[in-house]
C-alpha cells in the first residue's frame, strides 16, 4: 500500500504553511467556533443513531459536495467588506515589503583606493512574525568628475539569529553576538574578512542576554582589540528550593530532580519593553582566553549602559566610561522617557600586557567608581574625541528638571585627564545649550536620538549628527570647541534626512518624504581647502528601497507640503515660544477635482514629533485615496523648549484646540471636504483622538485609536509611568506632588482631563487596536472606553493583539492594524 500523500493533501499542507491567521475582532457573544457550516447531529431526533453510523460515508460525501456552496466569513466581516479587505491587503503587502536601513559601516579598502561599506537592512517577515535582517555590501569609489560610484554586491546575506554586529576599531574584525531565546548560552563570534576566527559560548550562570535595545546597549572594543566591554543581563538570582521535606537550605541556581523552585523576592523592572529583563550589568571578555569578568564595585541600585573604553595611557590602567541610572526610590518606565536621572561614571580596569603585547585583565575585585557629571541631572551617549582629550555627551536635563518625558537636548564636553587622574568635580562645558525660543529659520535646538559610533570629521572637533528641526529631521555639523552649529542637509525641499555613517570626511545619509521612498545620498564638502561649509549631495543608485511599479505609480500622483498654523488665541500664551505658529504636514492627490476624504494623524508622547519622512503605513493610507493632515501641535519636539513646555497642565484642551485649528485651516483653504474627516492616533495621539470625537462630535465621521489614553484616573494606578499622569495633568508642579497613592482630589483632576469625561457626546464609529501586553497604557483603559461607547450605541470595533506591547509593531499585528484602519475609514467615507 502506497504511503505517499495525494497532490491535494500537499496543496492543503502548503496552504496552511504559507498563511497566517489574523486576530479576531472582539465579539460580545460568539466565538468563531460557533460559525461552522458543518451540519450538527441532534440528540433529539427520531432516526436511530445506527442509521448515521451505517451511512456515514454517504453523509460525508454529501457534506463534502455542499462545502463549496457555503461561504464562511471571518468574524467582523461581511461580503462587501471582505472584497475591500482583500483588495487593501494586497496593496498593503506591497508597501510592507519595502526594506529599511538600520545601520551602516564604512571600511578602508585593502588596496587603499576607495572604501567598502556594509548596510544592515531589515524587512518585515509576516509569516514568521518577526523582522528579517540581512547585510548588503558595496564598494565606493570616487570618480574624476566629482561623482561617486557604489558597486553593490549582487545579493544580500541574511543575518539569521544575529542580535548585534559591531566592527572593531581597525575594521579588520567583526563581532557577532547571538542572544538565546531560552536558557542556552549567549554566543560571541569573531570574524575576519574570510572566516570565523573565534567562538565563545557564555553560560547563563555568567550572564544573560546581551542588551541590544539601543538604550542600555553598549559594546566597546579596546584599542588593541583584545578586550570587549559590554552590557548584559546579570545572572539569575538564587531562588528558594523546596522538596518533599519542605525548604531546602542552601539555595541553588540549577534545576534538581525531586525539588522545585519558589519565586523569591519580586524584582522591579524598567517597565515597557523590559518585562522579564534582568538588571543590566557590565562585563569584559578577553578574546584570547574567552574568559568573562564581571566589573565589580558598581552599586546594586545602578543600572548601567552605553559603555566605552577610554583612550589608553601608557603604563596606566585603563578606564571604562559608562552611563548609570539609579533605581532609587524605584524604577519607572524608561523607554522613550528621557526624564530619568542619569550620570557618566568611570571605573579603572586593572590591565597588564601579555607576552603578545596584548591587554589582559588583573583581578576584578571591588573597583573605585567615579561620578564624572555630578553637577548635571542627565548625561548619556558618551563619545571620546579622536585625540582622547575630551568627552562629549548629550543631556536631557530640561526633561529631568521639568519632569516631562522628553524635551530639548543639550550637548556638553568635559576634558579627559591625560595623566589618568580623575575627580568628580570635573568642569562641564556647555557646547549647545537648551534653546528656548528661536527666531524663524534659525537653529531650533538639539533633538538627537543617538550618535554615530564614529561621528568625527578629520579635524577632530566636528561632529556630524541628525536632529529634529520643526517637522523635518536634518543633518547638523557641530564644532564641539567653538559651539558652531550648521545645518548641512538641504533646507528647501521639506524632506527629512538621517545620517547613516561617515566615509572619511564624506557623509552617507538617507533622505525621504511622506511621498518619496528613502534615497541614499553621498555628501561632500565643496572645497575643504578654502574652509567653506557648503556641502554637495550626490544621488546614489541603490537596490535597497526598490518597490513595485504599482507603489511607484500611486506615490507619483501625490504631493505634500508643510503648512504653518497660526495659534488661535495668543492671549493665553505665557511665553513667546508658545505663541509661535506650529506645523502640519499635508499630503494630498495632485488631481484636485474634488477634495479627498481626510485622515487627521496625531503623534503620541505628547512630546514627540511627526517627521516629513517616509512612513509605509501612512503612504498606504494616502494611496487609498485619503488626504493626510499630520499635526505637530504645540508640545511637539523640534520647536524650542518654550513651545514644548506650554502643553503640560493643558492636555485635553490646548492640544485639542491646536488640532481643531489645523483642521479649520485646511477647510478654509478648500483643501478638505468637511463632511468626510476621520482621525487616527496612538498613545497620546489616541488620547487626542478620543478627546476630539467627544469635544467635536459632529466633525468626524470615523476614528481609529491605537492603545489610547482614555482615563487618567485609572491609568495612574497601572501604568509604568504614573509620574507622566501628574506632570502632563498638573504641569510644572506635577513633578513635586507625584505620589504612588493619589488622593481623591488627584483622581478627580485626572478624570477631568480625560477623554472619558466627554464620552456621552461621541457619535463617530471608532475602531480600537489594543496590545494586551502594554505596560505603558494598559489595555483596561481602552477596553473600558470602547465598552462604554458600545453601551451608548456607538458603532465600535475592537481588535486585541494578545502578544503586543504599546507600540503594536510585531509585523503581523502592524499589518492587520493598518489594514483594518484602511477598511474602517473607507467604510465611513463612501
């Protein structure tokens, strides 16, 4: 008898493997199990059961013939909606497939002519529900006609299982770290240009996963490339053990037969994105021996990150410089929250030279830790100058001192002692102070989310970095000795720019707009000999951002502009910056026979910003035939500190009025059909969305809210950032009155600021996209608001993503989220 499967079975199996099931919209009464088209046998029928058993083959054959005639739809869809669902999903898939550049590195060519670059690229993998990452290499050569040529490798290489890649200072080695998904060891690999040189497996008893989060994350090679300092989870603490006799004395870390482990004391975490993550701690690995040392002497209350080796000094032990965040009195959510106090610390690492003239470690017993920045409340992203004579660092002191989660940054410098003698009273020199209110067209202040690993031009004192400038991201050159700041990316297009890496004194960057996919640019100083500061930007042909002909065609029919929105009532403004105009990015069709339906897009934070860069999800929505009004209301980053600080204490009123003013502005210009306006926002943008449909119920025909803040009085007890509720509701005094035990007066005040106050007036059909694992805005708030809408007869749809956190960014969840938003808005804008 043949054991091979028929072709039909292979087809069935293939279909199951190559599809993924979406999240079912919440239904008040029914489960999908109740919608089966299969006939059911009744226990109360006159026909004997033996008849069915005897005739079972014939019954099954009849049932099979009927199966094709009964169409079963997913919960929440009807036949008309399903057609729209199918059509939009195909288009969204084409946008989703566009790749993104995560990082880039440049290396000197072995021939000494030109250079080589590696680009780390990511692309959503919907079937696996994770990001697919791959590396693409290119050779860069300068041509005589002032052009540049990139010769790309024919294919990228997928980086399966890779968590972090960090080239060595010389560019001759590459560190690859693979974090485990279970209790397996962490894998360190050292690669040369042609092969794997060394491999180390570091057990969980030494440390857990290496931090790769972009915040605590820190990996640094020393100068002779024999040691690597890094940040990883400290090993699991011992737990109490029990067996049939009760408690076992002498707690053990390893599992034992015939015993079980208790939970032990609860250990606080850093909130959203860090659930299940243990304390970040500092380690050094010797690449010759593979031995790993934990750096001792750091207070247990200090979480460490962003470690860098100090420049070596002959005959003197070398220092590690790192950032430390104190957990005193408790750990509050740190993701996107720059208002957590932090400082730069230095610890002297005892070294000796081996016979091979390479560095090795002496005993790592208790070491002395020095706080380098005691006189400032925030210091992070330390970066040594090329000559090792000073450190520059970013500070979020405006955020820490005021209590807002994000604000205008400042840049500072401290001199590094060449004799190796440190003191905690080191003078801090201001390079770029906080900008309160800038004149039109002038530098708006520093808003920088990261530094390059090598940000310096050859003069040793000029840094290249990216920063927000109103609704755009721009590239700046900063002379850290004179404090001179220059905008070097072009300013006349409204595009956003982001620096990727430097090629000597040249810049590799990307620029994009809401209607233009990213384009690689190569920036050159026009004439270094004359010391001019003009930059020439060349287009680089690249395979990275290729998209389908359909996407290209749809985007070519769109246009965008950045609109200045005057403040409606300047008499309420307490500062000059608060009275200045804010901005909205308007995306529309080039063919304006009649205005398209409008989606008002609102960012979260509230102290964040929507940039004039390419967003796949927003480009998808605009390609469906919607205009977009992307509002940067007062309180957004990029507009100066006074404008930003005008919002705390006025949420739910000033920001709401700014959005309504922006909508009225485009209506008055005849750009929008006032009867077809929808609104979309997440987090604080969801707070504004639900406020708007309550405060202006006749303005919106539909709404979509992703993890919205709906009820501050309940959120304050469950969020990882309860201090946010105080600062944004009360303003400057919120920081001082913050308590873990809100009074009845506090709760009443929170309720008065919340969208749920206006719920009785809501008319707009609203879809909610909620992450069940959200620690920032716990799902209970969105569910409460949605249920209250249903109770009042407002059409409501809830999609709950069981494994998503605040961002709802897992590929399948992000896809299904925006697909449903598109279908929902189309339904109510016919």
